[in-house]
């Protein structure tokens, strides 16, 4: 019984390590033709803030907004979002 519990714990740890260490920048799906990612995962080049004084910063695959004084603040891409065919 102890060996079975040890085996289950080891398998669970191995699974957790796999998901924690795999590359987060690898897309989990492929985009259809004509589509593109709006965020490169590294910088906010091509983005601008509108409204208040909140700040935004890239943190890995995420864009993190931090509340600032004043009105609502929005982050907007400057890239075209419409697809021309």
C-alpha cells in the first residue's frame, strides 16, 4: 500500500513539473490564415493607453494593468484588427 501511495505521489509530482516547466510562449493552437497575434509576449510596442493614469506592463504572456489615479484607463492596440481578404 505504501508503494502505491508513493507511486501516485511521484506521478502527480512529475505531471505538475511537466506543466510548470513547459514553455508558456508556445501557442496551444494555430491561428487561421489571415489572423495574427496582437501581443508579442515581450513588449507593449504597438499599444497605447487611453483615459486615466493606470500603468500597463508586460509580464510573460500577460499584460498586467495597475490601477492609477483618475478615470478608467484602457489599453488599446494600434494594430489593425480587421481582416481584408
